[in-house]
């Protein structure tokens, strides 16, 4: 794209800095024979914050002769400008159209970004369906947590990557590169790809539906694996990390150095997909983390570091690591934050230390209001834990706390909803019970409530989502109950979106048509409330003879074939079923750091010699 | 010690905002390991201030700023170290050490020079451009709709235009050099000037602006008006 066209586009949009590239640590290459477009189907500020994409950008660019560039979903004003000027969507590094690349790879972090994938293909002149593309098109692939159920995008993608990407993506690139040299057909390429562990080539399988329901998957070719197995990086300590992290000009959502402390979580909360699909837990050594932190701070110039993982509080050496990192960074006036502390892992000392650096927001996620409900979801946290932790925090000077809950959980009754308000009241009392000179002022307890979405590969993958009317009623109930709780503030996420999210997370291949229809009816950025078009979605479903109800609000029988089981996510369906049964009896399961619960079935020993 | 320095901003980064530039510079200073002086308080910030902001979308040959350092550094080292830590699109071109009592840049700022490029449809001839510029300079009043905090209202920008000269007109591209008043209280914006020109030319189009210099008064170390 020439400068003048670019200028014309940029001068028409509200936030041009989203499209300019040229960030510090951006990769510039002169010599390459293979081009990879790393695409993120959401805006720049969100995509640039994604840890996985940062790792892949580095891993791929470390390959000799491979140039990996980035492309984010254009905001609606840029989409309009591109259409008006009849220009293709372009990458940030060299401003090239996606059609010029060998591989176009999407990171799928949440279901609601799928229409943006279509926008990006559409603006690149690339047909939506794999079957409609020929050799002149790049190979279109997807990875990321969403792909543990690859079916809703199976007709769009040529290949789908399941699991950790840092070893898998280079293997994919090597394979495509070799195929390019050998001059093989697309069909042959897809066959070769299907032989890589963790790659699912949907066109080699055909789902069979009977009486309007998915019944089984047919393999169309002997060579294709029966079940593509999720890839796992075994040695995280030696795995490639972000390295020279990109430093944006405009502010992004997570605008700081991110250090991945560990991957996976052993807690086993039954609603939590991340908890299941990132198993087993793998830690980095604290020495490695110290080195990586220093390194990242030096090469980025950031003044804030975040220690990331699903539950950093569980990191086995946290209490040795934290003081060292904080001291180390304080010298350089760099602050340290831990975004995912667990109630029971906060120690008073750490709180005081963190406060000397910067007093960030304090958040806790009890997820449910009563002990019974917390036992059902296996959130092994007690009221005493929470109250002790917030009291410590209030004494240390914090005067605001945010509590996260879900409503619509299986077996939930009104008592559980009222329990949320009760818990907020106790937190509020814990603050006001402190002597005036020992507590801050302007107290706030924010109760943030989201609607439960049953996810595949969790203990709750069989259960029905509450209907919208029921969710609204429960929200109202909570609102009333919270009246009179000093300092309480309620934030409810809109429940309409969570229905669609529930549909797509447990969807099957028929949803590809729905997705394309919804896109044609103007659906974009569905996770942004102001863009969400419920009517257009409803039309797209009825056009395809399907209902959202069937996917979201129907309980699956334990022996019903599930479309996502074409993938082997390592956690076995048998284990999940055991967990589902225990949940209904409100029986808990212990953290598997204290002993294996057998979630990988016959693979336990192989993957987890803890 | 205080370093006063000027950087250029080229097309790669022209679409960054003033806030983006501040962030980028602060991070570049840290990467360059500069001995920055920090403000006191809970959220320490490096002491960095600009003569003025550059509007998003413009390029520039000399944006001036001042920065406090805890240790001595030569202007040459400053330029070299920071430039090695700056992304393509920003580069320091001049620097000097300010003596004690050197006034702040924003107080000394008086004017700015721009090259304003109009992309017109249909094209305008050199004569038409000349006439339009002359018409502006000969008027007592040049009224342009101006965005202010209290909404859009007409304003006379003529007093802020010090000089204007038609440079070239060819291939639907017309270039005008303009010098406008600019100080802490405000001044001429290239954008309003471009709109006044479009109006005089009776054409529509897009424009770009390139700041060739900031002009100061009160020090011979800084670029002056004449
Ligand atoms: S603690 Fe629970 S909710 Fe958090 S990541 Fe682990 S399993 Fe998921
Ligand atoms: S196999 Fe055992 S140790 Fe490994 S994640 Fe599963 S329960 Fe935990």
C-alpha cells in the first residue's frame, strides 16, 4: 500500500495509531521466503495485550527466513474506510494484504470474536469456507483456547491448532514451507498437516446428524488421526518466552511487561475451562523469572510488571519470588502487580510489600454466595478465608474491594443468590468494624456478577444454561438484597450475550453457516454491547433451521455424543462426568497438587509426574 | 541538570497522539538508561515537558522538550543514547544543556512554521493558489469555524497568520508555507488554515501538515522567527 492511500485511510479513523505499527521491538526483515500473518480478531488494544500472540510473534520471527507480521480486526470506522476506498486489510509491519501471505493464523480467545474473523477474511478477498478456497489463497488456520471445540469454525479453517502454540506453530510453518518447496497440492498439504500432533484438519472429518442432533464423526481418510491430541509444552522453564516484547505507542488494555509465571491451574473449579484445558500445571523456576523480568524491563522501558498465570498465588515459590522481584524492580521505579491472587494465598507481608510499590485494585473471586454453591463448583474457598483476607487488606490501607460472582450455576436456588448479598454485607462490616484511625475512607465493595456459561471440557459441559428471564429475575433479586449494604455497588453483565456465548462454546459444525449469515447481516464485534445485534443473530439461526435454545438451554444426557469430543483435550470425559456427578451432590475434589485425581486417565503418569 | 532537545517526527509515527509521544519518549529514556530525575509522590514521573504539542497526523522537523536528569550527560551522548532506543519515526536532532534559570520552553515559544499540503479535487493552478494565499493575506478577517470547548463557533484566524507563501501547485497537490503565532495561550492551527485555503480555492480535499520549525524568543540557542 502506498503512503498516500495509507494516509487517506488513517485520516478517516478515530484511532489511527491502531494501524501504524512501527512499535519498539517490531520485527523488520529484509530477507525472507515465508510469510505468516498473525491475526487477532479484535481491536489492537486487546490483541496487543494477549500474551500468547506475543510469544508466537517472537517464536515465528525467530525462524530463519520466516517473517511474521500482525493484523488486528479493523474497528468499524476503518472497515468502512477500506470498503469506500476499495482497499484490502493490511498488516502493521509492511502494510501488505493478507492474500500475499503463506499462512494466515487467527488467535481465538473467545467465541464472540468469530464474526471479526470473517470481516478480516472478507476485507482480504479470501472466501469464507475452506472448500471454496484454492491454492492461490493462503492457508487459513486458527489456534487459541476456543479451539478445544473446533466445530463452530471447522468449515472456515483449513487447519486448527489445539493446545500450546510455541512448539506447534513452528512445526506447522516448517510443514507448509516444505510443502511449498515440494509444490504439492492443497489436499496433500492438508494430509501432511494432519500428521502433526495437535493439528485438526476439519475437512478430513464429517459430522453426522440424525433427527437434528449430532451423533458421530466420520473420518473421511484413513491417515487422519482418530482424535487430534491437545499439544502441551512440557518444559515451560526452557520454553521460548516473549523476549523483546512489543511496546505500543497508544495505550493498550494490559500496558505493561507480562511475565508468565506458570501455565495451568490445579484447583479444579468445575466451571472453569481454562483450569481444565491448560493442565497440567507447569512452573518456571524463580531464577528464570527474575532473569526474564529484568530482561523484559530493560528491553521495553515499561515501569510496570505483571506476574501472570491462572492463579499466581499458587506458584510454589511465590513467597521467595515476590520480595526479590519487588526489591529488584523498586530500584528502577518499576511496580509489580499480581492480577490473579487467590484469597487463601495472600499473606499480610506480601500485601504490605505490594503497597509500597503501588496500591492497585483488590479483587477476589468467591464466584458463589453460599458454601453449598461453592462446593458444587469446587471453589474451595470459605467465608472465613475471604473475611480474613479482606480484613488484612483493609488494615494494610486498602479501602475498596471487588468481588466476582456468577449466577445461573447448576443447582442454584434463590438462597444462593441472597448469599451473595450476605457475603458483601459481611465484607462491608469487616471494614466498618475496624477502628476509624485504622481504616481508609471512601469504602466500596463492588459486586460484579456475570452469567454462567457452560463450557466444553468442563464438569458442567452437560448442563443447561439458565434462560434469560430467569437470569434477569435473579439479578433483580440480588439488587434488592444489596440495598442497605454500606458501600455496595452492583455490576451485572448483560445476559443476552452470554446466551450466544453458550451456543457457540458448545456448538457443532452447523454453526458455520449461522456465523456466515450473521456476518452478512452486519454482525461485528459481538462482545461489544453497542455492536451486538440480537435480531440479526436470531434471523441467522432461523435461516439455518436452528435454535439457540437447543444449544444453550438444553441439558445433555451423560451418554450423548458431544461434537467437541473429536478433540482429545487430555482431560478425559470420564473424569469430567465423575466431577459432574459429584457436583450435583455438592461434594468437593481436592487440589491435585495434593495428589493426582486421575484427570488424564491413562495419560496421568505420562504428563504429570508431580 | 536540564537538557533541552529537539526531535523530528516522520511519517511512520505521524499518527501517534501527543500522549502517545509522551509515553514513547518516557519508555525510550528508560531503555536508554538515562539518569532521569523523578517527581516526588506516590506515582513518580520523570520530569519532562514539551514546548507545545503536535497534532495527531502531522510530521515535524523540530519538536522541542526539556528533561531533568540526576547526573551529567553531554548533549551528544544524550542524542546518541536516546536515538538508539527510539522507534523508527522519531529521532533527536539537536540538544543542549540549559543553564540554571533558563526559562521554560513554553514561555519562550512565539510561532511555528508549517508546510501545508492540500490534495485537491479538481486540481488548482499555481496562479489560483497564489491568488488564494494573497486573498487571505489581504483580508482583515479570515473567519473559520473553530472547535472550542463550548462547541463549534466562528473565529477570525487572520491575526494569527504571520506569513503565508504559495510554494507549488501540480498534480492535484498544492503546497503552502505558513508561519503562525503559537504560544502557551494557543495560536494558529495548520488545520484551520488549510480549511480557509480550501474555502478560498472553492475545492474540497484532504490536507497534511509538516511543522518545519518552532520559533522562540529570548535565547539564541533556540530557533528564532527571523
Ligand atoms: S482457580 Fe479455579 S477459576 Fe481460577 S484458574 Fe484455577 S480452576 Fe480456574
Ligand atoms: S493428571 Fe493428575 S496431576 Fe495431572 S492435572 Fe490431572 S489430576 Fe492433576
